[in-house]
């Protein structure tokens, strides 16, 4: 629940912080430039557990249908057991796509919301699809908890994030295969 809560808070913060207004777009501009980073590799090396080695820029770009950029406002935590990597795409009106992978170095962080659906991945997993928080795939594998979370904010980021549930599940399976 801790990991889901942090990611939900981060996602909701992104929703509330991004003003879908002309003033917001004038202040922020189009942040859709694609950085040349080591995470832009199409396929990371198998066996990695670093979230940015598991979730690539190519993965995020494919899900968004737009060039993904490094998400700089991710979860900040003093807990060294929690690592996160995120990608986003911001439209000129501050609408956005956000994709994050959070890795907790224990299986104790795994939780299953009563509204979630069991999902066959790793040792155990589930999927939560909601208009409020988007698509969350959580699973346990090799003693760690993984949470892949996708959300959108504001009108330009269409289609709605919940229409990407199958793509989110497929990406989670791809990430699980990389472990």
C-alpha cells in the first residue's frame, strides 16, 4: 500500500500541479523534447533491477504515442529501499502523459486493492484501472515489489489513460521478462 500510495500521490500531484490553462502553457512551454539519455535503449540488458534500466524511453514513447522525456518530479523519498523511474510527455497546454516504474526492495510493499483484478505476472500480481488514477500494475518477483503506473492529465492527453490497460499489462510483462 505504501508504494501505491506514493505513486498515487505523485500522479495526483501531477494532475493538480499542471494547470490546463493558457497561463500554464505560457509558463511551461512544450517540454516534449526527447533527451539523449542512456535510458533510451530499445532493450535493456536482462537481469537488471534498476527501474530506469527496466523501463526505457522507447517503452514510454510507444505507450504515449509521443516522444517521452525524463520525468524530473518523481517520488522523492529518504527510503533507500524504494527506487523509481519515470517518463512523461507534456503538451503545450500542460496536458500530460506520465509513466512510472517504482521498485521496492521487498515483497512487503505488495498490496491488492479490493477493486483491483488479479493478474498473472511474477509470483503474484494485480491490475487496477480507474478514471481517477489511471492504470496500475503491481506484482512481486524475485523478492521485490514492482509498480508500473500510467496516467494522463487534461484534455490534450487523449485517449484517456484507462484505454491503455492492455498496453500497460503487456509492458509490465515485458519488464518482468527483463528481470
